[in-house]
């Protein structure tokens, strides 16, 4: 997508972290931005904060788990600004299965993680793409996937992110075959310093965990890695440049390149998949995270 100014973007999960940074970046690039989030209070604060800089943003409370809520988001955005030119499907939650193996994760956990991270993106596509095709003006779809969507492991979260990647790749093909004036990208960050480790705050009551304690943020090892990750504003800057250059796979963390190469080498080797022992894995992780000393974020 080459022209941003004067156009309208909708960003889901815009009250915090990467979504908030994306909303700010797009508004600073002179887009009208509809910020959508399930958390009403944080959304109000986020919208007010950006308006203090005279940025053209508005807020709509929307729950991506609920199809009607996304349809309402679309209707509100269209009523306020007319044609919508960009959808950043960014709302997401980090799974919190404790030490459960993937087959032990209960239905509520699957429904929540897949519901927000995958189904929420699908609802957005189903609602916004027909409108973008109909108005025919240059438009863009970006999904916030994760490095977890390109690598293996990572439990329910990894499954949900692989699903969104496959969905977005599929949509990109279909839009291409339809000759639609809509470009597509997938944002695949490594660790970013956001509130994703506190995702439980957004779990609806009807999908509460039926067993297993939630891992508290203070003792969650992921939290300390997140705090040392990239800043959301860095991710938003990289994403914006990549959209402008029509890059599909937006890889924000070069440290993961080696892991990606290794994954595809293993696939192409046609050999038995040798998984590391617990000790080898611990050694590898220690080495990987020590790379941060070289100044690069993970
Ligand atoms: N932080 C990271 O290290 C990282 C890395 C890779 C990918 N991601 C992805 O980035 C995206 C944004 O997460 P973040 O890290 O900024 O976390 P965050 O918790 O700071 O922000 C996520 C936002 O999504 C909102 N949200 C949650 N459930 C929702 C729902 N049902 N409907 C609407 N909004 C909802 C939250 O209220 C929050 O404002 C997610 O898709 C996440 O998987 C994050």
C-alpha cells in the first residue's frame, strides 16, 4: 500500500502494546484510525492520550470473539469515516496453560485462544473484505501473527498463530486470484514489551479455566523476556515501512532467522526429526537469549 494519508484504518487490540503503537503510527501518518478493544477503560485512556496530540482517532469497544461485535465495529467505523482501507487484525491473547501438555489443555482454553487469535481474525476478514473489494480503493490487511507462527512448539498459542498465518496466506492468494486492490501482510514479532503476559485480564467468565492454576505474571519466565524485548513503537515503525514496501512476511527480530533456516533445513532433509533433550534445549535457550548482550532484542 503506497498511499495512507486521508484513508481509514481499523486496529483491533488497540488499547495496549503493539495495537496501540500501530494506531499511533498510522494516525501520525495521517490516517483516520478506529481503535477497537474489548477493554473499555484502557481504550478510553488510549484514545484520549492520542487525541492530546490532535491525532484523528476514535474508539469502539469490540470483542473479536463475537462475530456481531466485529460487525458492529465495521458499521460504526463506516458510519463515521466512510470507506475503510486498512484492517490490522492484531487483538490476541497469550495462552496460559501452566505445565499442561497440549493434549491436557481443556476446551475452554482452546476456545479462548483459538477464538481470539484465529476466529477473531477470520470474523474480521469476513466482515471487512467484501467492503474493501466493493469500494475498490487501494487497501491493506495486516494480521499480527508471531515468530511462534513460523516455528514449532509453543502449545496452544503456537497452534493459533500457525492457523492465522495459514489463513492470511490463503486470503492473500484468493485476493490475488480475484484481482482485488488489497495487499496483505503478516507481522511476525519475537518478544515485545507489552501486556500479553497479563492476557488473563481479558478472559471471559464463560471460558474460565476448569483446571490448573494460572501462571502469575511475577513468576512467569516469559514476563522477564518480554520486558527485555523490543518496544511496541519499534514494531509499529517496522510494520509501517514494510506495508509501504509491500512486504508480506514482516520479520521484526533478525535473531530468529537462524531458527527459521534450521526449521526449513530439517523439513527438507527428509530425515527423522531429532528433537533436543531437555538439557540441550536449556543450553540452546541460554545461548539464544545471551545474544541480547550483542545489543539485539529478542
Ligand atoms: N508481545 C509479544 O511478545 C508478541 C510477540 C508476537 C506476537 N504478539 C501478538 O501481538 C498481538 C498484540 O498483543 P500485545 O503483545 O500487544 O499484547 P497486549 O496484551 O499488550 O495487547 C493486546 C490487546 O488485545 C486486546 N484484546 C484481548 N482480547 C480481545 C478480544 N477478545 N477482543 C478485542 N480485543 C482484545 C487486549 O485488551 C489488549 O488491549 C497479539 O496478537 C499477540 O499474539 C505479541
